[in-house]
């Protein structure tokens, strides 16, 4: 959680710095692209590395690496080349993907199987809180103290995270089986491809895993459309000023936070995969309500309610993977799902950007709502028999490699 605070603060502080220095929308957009690119491209590689390496040391190493990178921002404030900003942003985002893959794969080693859904719910509480606090904190730090102080504070958050991770004790079984030893220099690329293929095979040979990936990708398309069209809808359709827009974003974040808290309290009763489908249907209906509402109170309430089921669906899917994927494959699976998520968001953003001026904001938002409802209905059927706690475990990597030979 502490390291995520640095990620989210930096996500806002760096674009502010680039724009204040260049006054160029193109330069700022290029930075945002650089920050998002590793999630699309590097995530599968990060998953392989997370399964090869000691995951605790990987998390600590990613934190220390990011802390060191941010100290370079101190030099940038003194007039270093702007290209260094992009390089630091790219490397920091790449290290964050490695952290995400190792973090998700390590949780089942620390938490008992029956407590994974609750653990992911509590994790969502922290994530939602940081998403509320991180960007404003980053903007405030940059506005008051400038980039140098922001870099030092964010770097300190990664150091603190690494120190906290040092205190975690893991069983010997936490060490990944796929170390890649003995491959030789020439065999390293082939080993990477083979290990990545094992992760892909894990997903495509399981009906439930395939369904979860398709659901995730489709939901992210709707999410990308919503994120792209939210500001034009609020400004051009609702005619709200920035203060009212702030109320809406706060309601959205608060809904995610309270939804995660509620899910943690009732997680033991939400074992069926039908929870995912029902949650998406409710979210779609909530988006329809948001699009058709006009008073601020109603808009805020519907956006609040829209966020609650989305948290439930996300936490359930995360817990299901952690329970049913062999742990030595889990980093690769999470890396691949990050790529699926990123592709979905890009498709949604692209569709909204290209069609927004021709079709209109409201029809596209209603289309996103319909996409959520239809996906939810399909998920109810596809995940009808899926439950957390069932033994639908993928074959170990060693067995899968032997089968492929």
C-alpha cells in the first residue's frame, strides 16, 4: 500500500512537471503514454520474472529501484534533459509491473486459502484509499514544494515499503520453482518464451480462466470508455463546474472504498462466481442511472453505487486466480491478465475518442452500460459452477513443460 501511494502521487506529479516546463499537450500526452506502455508490453515479462525469482526479494528490489530512480528527478529539477523524465517514468512504471506480479502471487503464500477473498477485499480498501489520497497528494506536493521535494517524498514511500517487506517471514515453499538455472546465455530467450507459454496455456486450457479473462477485457473496454467520456459528459451534458465534478469523483472513490469494506465483512458468503456477473449487471444499471440523472445528488449517488459492485467483481476474480492457479504459475497469469486489462482499456479509450464526436457522449456511455450488463449476464452463466475454495488447480509448470515436449 505504501509503495502504491508513491505510484499514484507520481502519476500526477510528473505530467504536471512536464506541462509546466513545456506547455505542450503533446509532450504531456507522450509522458502519459510512456507511463502506461509497460502495463501493456512489460507485464508478461514481469510475470515470468516474478515466477523465476524470490518474490519477497523481488518486491524489495522493485521498491529500492524505484526509490533510486526518483532521486534522479532531483537532478531534473536543476535542468537535466527532458528525455530523462521519460526514461525515469518508463523504468518506474516497468518496475511497478514487476511489483504487481510478485505481490499478487505472494499473497496466497501468506494468507490461508479460505481467507483470500477477504484479504483481497482488504487490499482493495487500501488501494481505494490510496487512489483517493494519492493523486491529490501528488498535486499538492508539486504545487507547494516543487518536483524536488515531491521526488524525495515519493522515494521515501518506496524505501518505507521495502523496510516493511523486510519484516515479512515466508515459508520455504514461497520460493518459485522456475529459476531458469542451467539455461545458458543462448537458452534464456527460449526459456522465457517457454515459461510465458506455460502461463498462456494455464489460462486457455481452463474454461473458467478463459471466461475470467474475457470478462476482464470486456469490462475494461467499458471502463476505458467511461474514463474518457466522464469529463465531457459532466461539462457538456450536466453543465457542472469543477467543484461539482470534484464531488462526483469523490463519490466514485468513496463508493470503491466503502464497497471494499463491505465486501471484507461479507466475503465468506460470496463464494460463487455468479457474484461477478451479478455485480457487473448492477454496475451497468448504475451507469444507466448516472447517464440519465441530472441533479448533482442523484448523479453522485449513482456513481457511488456504480463503484461498489466493481470492487466486488475485481476482488473475487483476483482471489479465484490465487486459489486455483498453481503458485509457481501465478506471476505469469497475473502478468497476462494485466495485459488483457490494458488492451481492453486502450480499446475503450480509442472507441470513445474516435466515436465521441460522431455518435455523442450519452449514446456511448449507454453503450458502455449495455456492455457491462451483457457481460454480467454472460458471466453468470459462464461462472455458474465456479467457486472459491474448489480444486480447479492448474497443472504445475514442470508437468506442463513435460506435456509440451
